[in-house]
């Protein structure tokens, strides 16, 4: 056990856990931030995607001991009022079926747009292909990303 | 012990989850997206008092309406579309509606089950009745208050009005009185032409919660003092627990207990939704997921092969054979056993003679592998069992049935079992089989504590209730003028046959023979999205493509010709499809895909199928890009009667299409010595973003027929469309799913 001061969604949080505990389980079990999902535990599905700094990472692969002071953003902290352009686009397109994968999809997509505000279809495909949607909402995800890109550019 | 201290403060956590649990949060975010803040504020006002008019709905004194969604929500969007039906007949403004997931309550609701694409079809009348009855009672209350006959009172969007006197009142004002109005024996339902909500696209009521990561799913469920449990199951089908040593593991950090558990004791009588699964498991219980996962990895257990046994079900016994099975043996059996075991299940005319006299016979064999459901949210369930009662919360498609199982297993009366449904991270049939509820209940009882049972992805995939492996051999006989003279299908599987002998093209062919066979196995299998259809549709539709080619006919025109015969002059009496509706979707897809137009650069495959009371036809456009097949577009025509929530229906169809393409092209579960060879997404291929069609164009046949299934019907036929397009793109016919797998590529 060791104590970690994490910087999550702009606030600091202290946890006392085994250093090897993946960030995913620290978020879900210890901080009750359950928006970040467990899908595979081996970096294959993207359900657990969060931001560390500006980059999307698989939280199931990040031991809590390696995070340090870096700012972590989870789906709960992506925007104050649930109105990030990507969240708005997701609601407008009504992307989800079961919805389970969508927090990961949204975190992946929002990191993409932050680093590349107007991605091509190829770039969207390349970035989003690590996130599985078992329900098959891929065409809507693509549409919502394009819409979010437009929204961000017009705002 | 793990300590949690956070500067965000416990209070704010409690606050946000309490908000998320109520209707407040939902109302706000949902409205915020489409209304000004002031408008949202106005509606945000929760009523001071609720009046429950019937089990489906309650009306607040300020006119806000809560509608219960009775059925399990697995991603098919019934949580939005079922309340829409109630709201329609109640005649309220959808923006004033809050939706709540109903608990299991068989006294109020009928068929609280997600399966067979039946939620809307079978709920249609009762949902309409619930809304219409409440509306009638509100009218009754107004009639009394105003001293006028009920007949002259009209409603519109939650407002009551008496034209003659100009009196008006909101539903909220009459709700208290309406509770005391006698429940009418008869109510008038709206005409289809009067619908204002049904047939218009309404957004998913859980959308705002999904995009902000609110707790919605079983895995997100938490109660104070809750422990985490995981199971260790036999590594192979055909094995059972021999012994285990829990002592070392028990000493690991955060671990509370390690024990073995009989899920289904010998004297337990199963119902279908229990399924034939591993009856004894090792359980690890602890305080956090990660600690339990680690302990589970360190656990040493010994397993041994079991001998043949009989699983007792209500009214029948199922023989579970011994042995450690291999995929290669399965395929050998599929190839050879049909000739020995097949039994005739339908025969029209004299197919034997027609085949004997044929100038030419076309024969093709199709196979598919076992599949794991792989819901994105692995199996899990919360249970808190005490001496007197049991509370269970989580994702299950069959709460009505599993309530009985838990009751029998715990020896508690049914009314002491409370099952609550969360939103579910996918179903696809896997959550029809709720052994994990029984497991969670037994664990909670043993621990005397609230427990959440969680399957790892590996457990979920390697302890499946899989889609069976199937084979179908089709034969067509032709005369010297290339006319079709007979049709023969012989289909079988392990452990069940995929045949639907009374579906098209039965009824369209004078000499028709269908044969079926099956052979047992100890690998657990069950329903998977569109059971049996999910293979036989693709096989049949790929074969029809070859028949059309053989006859030199356009594949759509040939099907239409046959359907014309089935409509006007059907063969046999048991044909279970409506040939004109079937033809209707083919005609619509022909038009919408511009089938007869320029197809340069595109290789097109067509397919059509009827299942779960709905008709679907699809055209798939493929191009080859750097030697790889790319799906540019799928055009889809559907006849499922009245479409309740069109955009959500399109979403469902898109999902079925992507799912079908994925399973036809990439997915398979194989076994070696009984052991599943794929246990996570590194080795089990699911379709990914870059492999999905670039565009999907969905059209519905417009009619006023009561709605039928949609969760399953778009799924089976697309596999045939993939096969047929692949042929045009590559010159190669594909007979073995997954088409991009090794066995298929070997041919
Ligand atoms: S859970 Fe982390 S990638 Fe799947
Ligand atoms: S919406 Fe169900 S897994 Fe993506």
C-alpha cells in the first residue's frame, strides 16, 4: 500500500492502494468515478480510455504509481455541464445503443479533436479503431466526430 | 484496508449520485440540450406530489409525468420507445415526461423480458391501454369537476379542454381527482393518423447520463459495505472441480474468503434460463476488484474430466456427454453426421424424382463456428441475501425467470426476491441465461454481506453460453432449360439444428425437401441474436445467389418471381411468411440502392430474410482497396410495421448490419481439448471502426400494421449480402464463416 495524490478532473484526490493497481480500478473502486469502463483489461477495447494531459490513454494499463502529478481527465470531468462539443454531438446524433463503450469512445474522440481539430476520415478511422463498440455504432461515431469538429470550429 | 480520502469530499459524491438516481438530473440535461435555461428551469420543478394512475405512470401536481419502462434495456432502446407508446395514448408533451426503469413486477407488467425482438410487439397493446386508460380517467375527473359529459372533453399535449365553456386544465390539476375515478372498462385508442409521438424520432432518454459517465450499469452499482466476488471456473468444457487450495490466497491483501460453491445442487430442477453450465465453481471474495483479480490469478485449483450426466430441467432431462471436444472434430461431425442422422422435416411434391431426373444439380455446403456473445459489459450482478429476503440488482434479460431460480436455490418465497434492472451493456442473448444471479445470491448468503459478482473479460468469454456451430447443405435441381425443378436443404448443428423448414423458399417450389439433425455436446450453448436465423439466413441467401447465377437471372428478380408464386399459388400450407411483404422489402431495396443503375467500381451483393415477424432486404456495396475488401455502403429496407422511434430504429438496423458483417467476416470461438482458445479481444476478433461500412442507408416500408421485431431481423441477412458481394469482388465464393478466417481461406 502507498498513498498517492492524484489530480483528477481539476481536483486532487488521495488514495491509499497497492502501487500496481491500474488507474481504471482506482477510479472505479476507490473514487467511485464509474464512468470509465472495464471492457478487457488488456488494452484491446478502449472502454477505459481517459486523458492524461492532452493524450488518450488506456487506464487499465496505467499503474497508479506511474501517474504522478499529471492531470487526469475522466468522462465525468470532460466538461462542467456535460456540454463539451463531443458530448453535444453524441447527443445530437444519438450515437449509443447499449452505451457501455461510449465513455471510452468520447474520451478517445475528444483527445483526437484536441490534437487535430479537423481530422480526415482516414485519421478518424485510424484513431478510433482501438475502441470496440460491440453494438456496432461506428457509423454514428464517425458522424458525431465530424459534427463535433464543426461545432468546435464554429465556436 | 484501503483508505479513501479525497478533497473532492464525500458529500459531493453522495450528492451527484443521488441526483443521478432521480429524475432531476435527467430532466435537466436533456432539456438543456434543446431549450433555453429559463424554460429548462421551469420544467425542472419537480412536483410536490405524485399521483399514481396505474402501474405504468404517475402524474405530478404540476403536470410532469413519469412513465415506467417495463422491459430490460440492453441497447435496443426500449427504455425510450416503450414509454413513447404510453405517452402517445396519454396525450402528453414528450418534453414533460420522465422515464424510469420499472422494477420486476409481474402483477403490473407482462413479459418483462428482452428477447426474440418482442418487447414492442408484445407490449404494444398493454402500453397503449395504460396511456389511454389514464387519459380517460383524467377526462373523467374533469367531467366531474366541470359538470359536463366526458364525451365533450378533449385533450391535447397534457391539457384538458371543454370547448363549450372554454374551460381548460392541465393534467396535473386533475391528477389527484383522477386517481379516484373508476378505471374504465373500455377505452378508445388513437387512430394511427392521430399519432403525434409514435413515428417521430425521440432521443435516448439515458443519453445525457451516458455521455457524462453517470452510474447506469450493473458494474457501476455500489452499496455501502459491498464486497467484490469473482469466480474460477473449469478451464475446459468437460471438466469439473477436483480440489483447490485457498489458504495462500486467503492471506493475500484485501481477500476475505475463498471457497467452492455449488451453483446448482443435484436436487435442483432447472428452468431454461439457468442453462447447462458449470455447476461447481471456486469463489474469491475481497474488498476491491484489483485485489480479487490478483488473488484469482494466484489461486491453484485442480480440475478433472467428468463422466456423462443428466441435467434435470422442468419436464425433461438433458444428457451432457463426457469428453474434451475439439473444433476439428466438430467440423468433421458437421461434414459427416448429417448423412446418418438427418430426418425429414418438410417435403412437398416429389423431390427425389426431380433430383433423379435433373439435367444438373448444384450442391453447396456452408458452415459457421461457435460464437461468444461478448457483451461489452461482462456478466455481473449485485446480491444482498439475508435470512429473510434477497435483493438483486444488475443486468439480466430474463428477470421474471431468474426470480424463480433464485427463489428455488435460496429456498425463499418468490415475494421475498426483489430484482432490479440496471441499464445493460449489451445482451445479444447472453443475459437470457442468468446463472450468475444464482451465483451472486449464493455468494452473498455465504458471506452474509452485500456482494457484487464480477466476471473478468476472460471469464465472460471462456464461460459462455455460445452460439452453436452449424452446417447447411443446399441442393438445387435444374432441367435442361435451366429451370429449377427441386430444392433440398439438409441442416444440422452441435447441439441443435438451424433449420426453419417453413420459411422461404418453402412455399415457392413444387418439389422441396428439408432435413434436420443435431448431435450433442457438453459445450454450453444458447440463444444468440436471432438464434439459428443468424446462420441459416446467410447460407440460404448465398446459395440463392448461386442458383440465380446458374439460371442466368438477376438475383432480385429471381427472388421476386419465386415470391410471386408463393403469394399467388403457394405450395403447402404451413408457410410462415407473408410473400407480398417479403417482396415489398426487395422492391424497396432495389429502388433505394439504384440496383439497376450504374455500378462501376462497386461489387454488390443482395440478401433478404424474414424472422421475428419482420422483413429485411439488404444490398451491400464492396470495393477492393489495396487487395482488401472495403464495404462502401449498405442499403437496407425493412418492414416491421409501424416504426415507433424512427431514428432509434435506424440505429438498431445499423447496429445489426455492423454486427452481422463483423461476425460473418472475423469472429469465431474455437476449442482444443474442451478449452476455449479465445478468451479476450486480442485473439477474438470483433469488427472494428475501420472495418465498418462507410455508409448505411436504412428505409422502412410505410404501413399501419402493428409493430414487430427490430433488434434481430437486420442481423441475419447481411451475412449473405457479404458473401455475395465478396464473390463479385474477388471471384471467390465463401462458404465458411468467418470469411476472413483460416478455414474459410483454405476453402
Ligand atoms: S479495459 Fe482498457 S482497453 Fe479494454
Ligand atoms: S453502444 Fe454498446 S458497446 Fe458501444
